[in-house]
């Protein structure tokens, strides 16, 4: 029986048949991405060995994003602003059995990238004996000076790992539509971190794999905001996510700029927000939160061992990494002592605060 045509707040391009069954539905959340979107749509049209449906899920763009999407042959859907709600809206329209979520500034360097990724996903499903498998691509950064790109080699290497908090939306997300619905879709209660929350559920209910090839993504935020300041803020955000600190994220968007508006990053407003919220909490809650912050730091010590492996030239995916293996086997379990949680939390807070105050002082100088 032919599939029923999709209904809802969407526009099929004139050249696309609503009855054609795609192999893969590609869902792209957008907000004022008229500059970046044409390149991605062109690269998607050039993909070989696979039938694609491209859905642009927009959060209220004020530029020419809609015209660009229609000109590029994409299905258009409008949704409440926020990547989670936008991608959920796109997934509801998808007619392909598999879904791929991509950011608008993603680069596909190989015309066979998506066909190879889909074959890899199917192979993993057969090997594991279930369809609760999700795939992500390693990253390569572009659009930055050589110094920033050199520093980002660490993030590139991390993106090839199937470890918690190493997988984010920039890397793409490929999975069966049925598994996505089983997971409940993206959490749209917050304006960001929808990727981390879904990744965590996939770790609990299924399996992650690293897909062959890589995606190219822009390093413009690191370039504009400063590598170390952006990296430290990412650490603070992930620590608050680890603590499920909802109050911080509900107020953080007021001081969080979109990537298109990125400039030199000010850490102090984020730190001031965390400090004010923490002081307003009962002291028992504060102690538990600080212990949790320290626990997060101890659990993140694997990155020190991983950096050692990379210094020894262990860059490529699938390469044996003895320092990381040693951490996972012995060092990590030994270091996760409750006695160390508060001292580690204090050291991390002093580090981030020092960088934040130092950057604020330099910006005024």
C-alpha cells in the first residue's frame, strides 16, 4: 500500500512527490541560517547511493532561510523556537524509516558519506541483534586560524569516542525512527542541551557507534569567543547538566548568545548566576551540589589520560590507547573517592573563576 501524504504545517517542494518513500530523512533545525544552509543542501543533493528526504525545521527565522530551503528542494516546517522542539517537529513529518539530524553548518566532504553511514548502522544492528543503535560522526573543524584549529584537534579526537558527554548535536545523529519514538524524542523543556539529554537516554537504553568518515563543522564560536573560555564554559554547562541543575539552565539563556551573535565570551555572568542560585539554596543542598561538582571532576579525569595518549600519537579511531585503558581499569576507580569530591570542586571553581575574572579584566584594559 502506498504511504499516505504528510499533512501539517509544511511545504513540499514542487519537484518532490509526497508519495516517494525515502531511504533516509535528514532533519535540519534552523534559525536565521540563510548563509549556511545552501551549502549543506547542495552537498545533500550530491549524496550518492541513497534516497533522501530533507526537512528544514525552522524556529522563526527573520532572514531568507525559508526561501533558501524551498529553492534547495527541502520540506519546510515551522515549530516553536528551540532545537529540541524543532527537530521533534521535523521527525513527525519524516517518511523515511531512518532519521539523520544535522546542524545547518555541517559539511559532508564525501558524496558517499550517508550511504556508508547507513550501511554501518545496519551492520551494527545485525551484530548487536537489536535496532536500538544510534550513530554519530567524528568531527573536523574549519573556518578558524591555524592556532585555534590546532587546539581543536583534541575535540576532534574526542568526537570519535563512544563515551558519555563526548557526543553532541554537531556530530549528527543517525538512528531508526522507531527507536527515536521509543526514546520519546528530544527533550524540549530547555532551549539547549537536547542533544546531551537524548544521548544519555541512548546510552541507557541502546548502543552508540562511531560512523565512518567525518563531518566538517565551523569553529567560528571558538574563534570568536576564545578557545579556553569556551572550553571552560562548556565544562561548567556539562557539570550543571550532570547535576540536573534545572534552575541554572532556565535562567542561563538570558545571558547566552546565539552563534551568529558570538563575540568575546564573558564567563562572569554565568559564574555570577551559578553563585547566586547556589547561595539561595539550603546548606544541605549546597553541600550535595558541591560534592556532585567534585564527583563530576573526578569522573572527567579520563580526559587527562586521553590527552596523554594523543601526545603519544594515538589519534586515529580504533587505535589502542594504553593510558585511557589504564584509567578505565585502575586509576579511575581508585581516584573516585568521596573524600576528594569537595577539594576537587573547589579547585575547579577557582580555575574557572580565575579565567573568568582574568578575561573580564583584559576586556576592560
